């Protein structure tokens, strides 16, 4: 597994450094060299090491040149033998003798100076020594000793599956450098570097811990959260190097070998290109670039801030990709609220059990009392508003609410989706304000009258202690498809009012027994966006729908994009 920049960048720096020493570097090369050194502290350190070595030997050469005769050279017999042996195998150095040495004056004006008798020896010694030691240092960096050091720990992982050919990592394992690549077929691993960098790796991925401040990625996704102490952390791929400049950033290497860089916070430095056309550029927050594996070209792409996993918690299977809300529809579908729920999965109001399809014929009579839902962690329970004895809307009976009396009938179940099917009505997706709901992109809770559900806010806070619930938001309304199917079937008797096809539903939002929203809507009205603040001591959120005209016919009601807006405290 080869990582771009380990050999390539250091070779370039060494070549440019030698050109600067003998003053053959072009203006274009100088600008490129300067950009690399400014953008990468590691490159600057490496260059500094090379130049310090050169200067040390330049000083040594000056001492030789200052001697009055050859017998006074401060070289012992052993050193002379080593230099002589090196000279035998070294490439020939051609020195053009012009008889005049050009030296820059304080005013940068060339002046002539006649060389003394030792100058030629000094020049050859300094040049030979510099080249020799440049090559020595370059060799040491290109072919470093293969020792391993512990630089990071595995602090968490979710649903991991390691490739059979790979070493497996477990929680609390220390991770070493100079180890074979790890191959993660599935799941997410979180590493914490000793320098204070969180690195989340999502499978399928092949990666390698290269040093205390870098990780190599052959394919897959890596997201880095860099603290002040980890400034300069880098991600290497086969065709790019991404250097942190105080950031959160994600790197994706796809099956073609292309590298995508998405900067979520701060900025990064990207270094990429071929041997003769290395390019370095800053990428600011909210921007992204793609580096082609074949052409090494760099193009702008859309920054996808929810493409990468940023937080995980194996205790509750929590996976967060930067979402600013928790989907209640996803929770009803058996998920964590962050997209893992199953579409059309929901709750049978009669049993409180999780079901994945419409139970029975769809039309039934409600239940008396409040029914806990055990299988869904963040759902306290369900009920039938208007016929509930005691009017309790929580399992512990701490809160109640007096709904208007209803006939008690309902259709279907409370589920993560938005469809209807019935007598002479084929199964179809529901619409609000021109938006089709019932997908991952536009989730909804279908809840025809007369149904109610209560969510446990405290259970959510317990699992996510660094999360703050801000408010509840949703689009509420009756599907615009009602009119189409009612007219097609000439079935308007039960919903005909004032010469218009019209079904009606009353929507309710209740927090800890206190009414927050009570809104009657018909199918000929636009859906309404509601926003309800959530206090930090609020324990329960209740949603309900009830009949208005003593009928539930064509009352295809839904909560579109029902979500809890959230903030993280850290």
C-alpha cells in the first residue's frame, strides 16, 4: 500500500533545496517551493534540517579554506580515506572555471573577487559534503527505520466487521505505526490520537496509521476532528495529502481512487498533482474538491456536510452525521432518529406491538386507556383520543389531557411513512403542499383520526447527554390526493360540505399535558408549518389527530418531516 507524499514530496523538497544552494532554481520553482513550505509544517521542518546540515558543512569548508597550506587541513587520515572512497563512487562533478567568482554584495550588485589558492578545494569539498549529506538525509526519510510506536487508541466502534485478511481492533486497543493496513468491511471505528485528534473511519475502508499526526486512506471515508494540539494533522491518499489548519474535515476515496475533500469547519491545505506539477491550495469551510486518480486534476464539488459520520456511541447504536434534528418518523420506524428507521414500520394501536404493514382491513375501533410501547425506546406509548378512560397520555399516568369526545374509529396504524389504501383507492403516497412524503428524504408520520402517540424526551436526553432539544417542528395537513380519489370514485357523500369536497382533521401537539397546538385543517387548505419550543425540563411530547365531522372518511392526515431540532453542547 503506497501513500503519496512519503517519498514524492520529500524528493521534491530535496531537489528544490539543492537548486537553491547552487542558485539554479527558477522563479516558478521558487514560488511552488515557497507555497509547499508555507502550507506544510512537516515540509518546512524537513527543509530546515537539510539546510542546517548544509550550513554546518559550509562552516567546516570555510575552516579548510582559511588554512594557509594543505598540511594544516583539519582532516585526519581516516576522514580523508572515507572522502576518497566516496569520491570513487560519486558521480562526476563538472566545475566550470571562469576565473571569477560572483558574490552578492549588500546591494545585490555582483562584484569580482580573485579566488585564493584554496578556494577551488573549498568549493568542491563543500559541494561534495552537502550533496553527500543531502543524500544521506533523503535516504533516512525515504527509507526510515521500521520501528513502531503507539500513537492512538480505539475509543469506540459501532457494528464493525473486519476483513478476514486484516488484524482486528477492539475498544481500548492501542494502535501502532508501521503496521499492515487495516481492512474494515463494515461499521464505524473511532480513533483518538494522542495529539488530540478524533478520527472516525467508516467501512468499507482500508486505512493505516502512519504517524502521530497522520493517517493513510486507500479507500473509504475518514472524518477528522482536530484540536489545537493536533494542528497539522494530515490524511494521506494515493494521490493527495490533506493537511489540517484548524478544522473538521472529511476525506472520501472512492472505488476509482478519486479523492474527495469536504471541509466542514475551519480550513485545510490540499497538496496534490504529479511530479512536475505539484499543486497546493487552501480549502475553506463549506467548500470541497475532488482529485482525479488518473489525471490528478482538481475540480470543485459540492460540500456534503452530512456525508461523514461525526459522532458515535456504541451503547445506544448512535450514529450522527451532522444532522441538526432528530426525526420522530424515524423513531416510529424503529430507528434512533438519525435515519436508521424502517419505512412503513410502526405501531399497532390495539397491541402496542411494532408492525411493518397495515394490520387487518385497516378500519377498527380504538382502545381505552394508555398502552405502553416496549419495543421502541423513545416512544412512551399510544392511545385513542376522545375515548381514553382517565384521559392519561403517559404510561406513568403523570400527565393527562381532555380531548373532545370522538366516535373512536380509526384507520390503519401509526407508522413511519405516508400512504393510503382502501375501498376503491389504490395504495399511493400522500402529498402536502406539492411534496410527496413517505421517503427517507421526506419522512412523515401517518396518523389518521383518531390516534395518539407520546414520545419520551427524557429517554432521548439520557442517551445523548451532550444534546439539547430546542423545538418540535412539523408540517401538518391532509393529503392533496383526497380530492382526486374522491372525485374519481364519486364517493363524496360523507365529506360533502358547502358544495366542496372536504375532509377535516384536528391536529394536536401537547407537552407535559399542556396544549401547544390545536389546529383544524381540511383537504382544500394548504398544510401548516408548526414550531413548538421545547423547555429543558419537558418530559413528554404528545401528537394526536381527531375527527371533526363525526367521520374519518378521506381524513388522510400526516405530520410531514416531524423533527426535534437539536444542539450539541460540545
